[in-house]
């Protein structure tokens, strides 16, 4: 998935001050008297008063935000109407530290606006705000309106209505139905004081002091306490992001399966990085679920163990080499072949033309030896500078590690960053024209993206073809909470083209030798049920081996409360039909707040 650090820093800097540029202007400014918050919010996602000035809107201050650029306070009407579709809360954007306090009864005069977090191009829903406020304090020390309890009974099981085809699939103008659709339910509470109780953590605390919980404990629960994203129609309605209005240092360091015991209370916000978010003024007490990192089974002498592991922009300046090495040696049990993704060049993100990665790889190999593992050898092909995407200047690429005491690599000259590897027939068997080699690197499918690395290995006299992949990321796809339903997955266009290329190359091998042992593995950046996976699998050419696991164990990544598959190992019919293979998604990162990568490594064991 895309890195959030640069995007988030930009958002924190400009989110609120650019509100006017990111608003949805539906009407010309006009004066509207004697309105209350539910009139401002209306019965759809956008206010019927957008662009209009409202006068003396009354309410009680339920929370203040005094940090970042989106400073302001939440205002709630203590006298609600009888329409469940209209929220009784709203955010008042002050731009500077608000001078009101929780419990103040105030009236607000200002302009109603619809702020789109991240800008309109993201397709995100908007947040209704009152901007340029003039605030009058009526009284202080008032009781804050009781929080609305969000629990499994309150949240509908259906995630969202279908968008209006006449509005390009937008749900913005549809009347909210909070008793039928989960997104409508959350929207009907936008800006209001809400509460969850005894909520299980389903995405660990991240570096931005936020985590995800579920209010539906049984909803697609995984065996380790997460929530499984098993299809495009299983969005999981109970997921909710939690942030805090307090100091980030005091935010709980939670893992998946932990619980925020007691009540967590605060206003319901909407942001760019997760949609509906409970911004807590009061956090529950963190109770550990005791989650531990997994260890896979050691391969037998006759089994070949092949792994894929995204090490997340590893370069020589990182402090995680020892931890990655320990994971490979102990948790992965020193696989015979390891496909590494996101190995950066020798000076990381410094963009000075450096493309070699020998220092990065050697440092990892030495750390593995120090951790008690084998002395791996390695093969890779340096990319053309700044042509393979990823962090600018980093020149990420795939690298094969292999244990020469267990498996040999067939070196065949001719492979470089711009030459396409092919397949020939020698003595009735398939053979790569270059090993290692890159698959069709000049093809437009690989523009600003990693080119697959193909290599030939020999284990106990049997040839195994391995193709290391890191397909196009999901960056640019609309969020599950987008105003467009279903969301547009624009990144699929390039990823499908890439999957077509990989499948065609596998077909070339199998057309020469139908019983060839072929493995295509790596960070596929797509789900095992996706169109990408279907293209990779083709007409039975390959099969995603993670599907051999029970469904509740199929995940390699945890994103916004959804445990999902991004990393895959696909195997040819010769490996699958023999039946003598085992697959393991080794959960050592994705569920933990102290992760050294955001991906879990995958291991396949089989007898060629």
C-alpha cells in the first residue's frame, strides 16, 4: 500500500487552511436564520445550506481540537429532532486555538462548508463544517449531551447503498437510511458525541497514534482476533478508527486482539486516512490479548522451502537488519530461497544516481549469519535509476536470497535492466535465456513499477523456476468510505496488465515443459479473490497457494481494520497436483504495533 508519511504531513499542514479550495460548493452564499445543527447537517451527506451564512446556531461544546491545522471544536444540540438521519453535531473550524471549553453553551454564526479530506480528486466523502465563526458564549459548565452508543445492534450489516448512476455513482445526494446501511448510520452521527465499549483491536497502533477496533466481535473474526476482508462485499461494518484528543505519548500501544476495556468516548470525525473516526476525549483501558509472533515449521531435508518477504524500503541506514535477520532465521526457519521485495539501493532515498544494492543485501546476509542462519548467496538485477517507482531515489527491487548448501542457482549471462528474458527448449526441457532476467522490462505495463525477476534454481537435481514480483500498488484507489459506491479501483488497470505479462511468461515455460515447477511470488498488491489473482492464475497455469489455508487464516496485511491478502505464492500444476506441499502465512508484523515491516512473510514447502 502507499506510504502515508508524506501524504499525512501534507494533509496536517494544509487540510484546514485549504478548506475553501476543497469544499463542495452547492449553492450561492445566502443568509439563513434560526437554524439548528440538524438543519445544517440535513438528511444527506452534504448540507442543504452549503455556502450559506447561518446565524446563532446553538449547542453545547463537546470537545476541542487544539493541535494541528484543523483547530476547532465540536458543537452538539442538546435538543435533537426526531429524525434519525440528521446529525445533531457539527465541527466548527476556528483555524486557531479555540477559546471555548467543553461544557460551554454557545451560539455560532458562520458559513456552512463541505470540506473534502485530501481534496475532491480522492473521491472522499466530505465533512460538514461551520467556518469563519463568530462565537457567543451563553453559559459555562453545562452537562455534555450523553454519547450515542455504537455497538453491534446499532450498526447495520449492509455497508453502503449503491451510488446514483446519474451522479457518476456518488451517494452524496441520497437520503440517509441509517437503519439499513452502515455508512449512512455513521454519517448520521457525524460530529456527535459517541461511545464504544469493550472494543477489540483489529488493527494495531500505528506511528500516527491511531488504531482500529470492531464493535461487532463476531464479524468475520480471524483466529488471532482480527477482522477478515474476504471479498469486495465483506467490507466489515463494525470497523471504526480510534484517535485521541490527548497527548500522543499517552496513546495505547495496542496489538490485534487486545481490548480497549470500558468506554471510549468522543466526537465522530471523518478524515482522509480511514473515514469515520472516533476522536477520543476518554480512552478505554488497554488489556492485552497476549498475541505472539508465529514460527513456521522447519522444512525437511527433502523439502524445498521458498519464501516471500517485503522488507519495506530496507537500506543500509536502517536499524532493523538484526530484527529482519532474526525473523528469517527463527520465524521463517531459514528458507532455502527467499524473494525479498523493497530492497533499496546502497544510499537509500538519496537520489544521486546510485542503483547498486550490494551493501544493503550484504548487511542483511551478515546479520542472518550473526543470528545463527546460513550464509545466503544472492542474485538480482539493478534497475534503471528512478524508473521502478517506490520511494523517490530508493530504487527498490526484488532480490533472491538462496542457501547454497541446499539449493543452487543456474547462472546464465545476458540478463540486465533493459533486456527481456525469454524461454527456450533444451533437451526437451524449458530453460531461461538469461538467469537472472527481467520479464519484458520495456513493456508499458512496468512504467514506474518494479519489473519481475526470473531465476532458475536446482534442488536435488530438479529445476525450479522462480519469478519474484512486486506489482503496482493500490495508491490512487478510492477508499471503502468514498462518496462513490462501489469505489473505483483505478490502480487495477496497470496491475492487470502486469499480471497478464507474468501469466504469459509462465505460459511460455509451460508450453515448452508442461510439468515444469514454476513459482510466481511476491507482493502482488492485490487480494487472492481479485481480478489480478485470476489473471495470474490464468486457465490453471498457476494457483494461489494461500487458498490452501482455512479462509480465516488467509491474510498477509492489516489495513484500516481489514486483514487481507496482498502477498502471494502462486504455484504451477506440477506442484499443486502433486499435493505434497504446505503453505504458511507467518504472522510476525501486520498485527503488531512494533512491526518492522507492514507485510507478513509467506512460506511454501514442497518436494519438487
